C-alpha cells in the first residue's frame, strides 16, 4: 500500500486527480473526505493543506506527494523528486505597482517585499547582493502594495491576470516551477515496489501527452526520404496500399515538433496526413 498526498484544494488538486485517473486508478472518495482508498490499486490518497505536506512526509504519514517545485524550495529541500509531471507550470516573480519606475534588479535595494516564499526571495536577494525588508504573508500578497505594506511582492504568476487586477506589473522572474512527484525519506521495500508500478504508469501517460501518432500515404520512391524526417522510436511501420506503388507510413512524432515535421513531410511527398492523440505510450 502506498500513501500519496495531494492538495486538499488549489491549483494542483484537479490536475493531480486527473493524472491518477489517467493512470487507471479509480478513487473512491466522497465530498469533504480527507482520506480515500483506490478501488483498483494499492493506494490511499490523503487530501492535505499544501504547506503541511512536507512535514507529513518526514513524519512517515505519507510516502509520496504531488507538489509544486516552488514549495520544495520553501519547505522540502530534503525531499527527493522522483518524477517531473509537466503540469501546473508557473513562475515565481517580483512585481511592483504599474506606476513604479523599475529598470534594474538593484532597484529593489532597501525596498519592502511582501511574499509567501521567504526562502526563495532571500536566496535571490543574496545572489544579487541586495538588502531588502521581507514581509511574510500567507496568501493574498497582491494587496500589500495597495495598502502601503510593501513596495513590491514576490508570488506565483501563471497568467498574470491577478497582477493586472491589482494594478501590478511583473518585473523579474526569479524561478520556474511545475508539479513534481516527491518521495518521503524512509520507504519500505514493499512500498518501493508499488511506487515503481505507479511511476511506470505515470511515465506512460506523460510520454503519450508529449507525442502524436501520425499516419500518411506516400509513393514508394519517397518512403526513404520521409522515414529520415520522422523521429521514430525504432523505425516507421510501412504498409502497402491497394494502389500500386503507394504505401501507408505510421509513426510517432513529438507534439512540440508537430508543425515543423508536417511541413517537411509534405515537401518530401507525403499525402493524406492524419495526426492522432495517444492515450498511453509504453516503452
């Protein structure tokens, strides 16, 4: 049995549950439950406050957690990241009021900075040899400049809409973060085996999200040129068509290279190109 912690609420909650569902794990949870069991996998899910999770891991209450990298800098630098998950990407940035003139990082010298991430900010200030006063606030730091509590803030930025609504502008990005799977310090041998199975499923899901399945038709004399373009796992699958001198080529491409590869394939003679999503990809 593996015990995994996810956010009780917040930006990681839905994405974490969606990942487990994609891994074929069915969770039997009712409204407002703090702990739930999986129906078809040896797993218990704990719904916990984000900031409390690192300590629960050290205390042996949970074996795994899905957390943002930014939280590990603050409260979990001793915990082991075993899998980057690729969702809930964001920035940790410095922002100031829109009417503030800001030209250089040293404009922060002597300023008051409100933040929920003091360790991150202190490391940044130390690296840049800047002295500033920190006001540690748990949540809603955007209001601090508007009420005269701070000259700047440091907070998570996703779309930037919250900054805009509070008349702030982003001036320095000091870190990037994404969701990661984190392992507790002391894990039993049996639990490690279960974690290995879970990671296998997660990796299959993540690979699929990063890839597309491509099918195309091409003249046989163009197959070699087309095969050289396709970044395949081993080699493309080539099937003869009913029309003499033509074949169907099947392969996998990186989702990020989609348009560039399509243009190259058309120039090389590919026709009738179909691109499909992949649900799981097991190597």
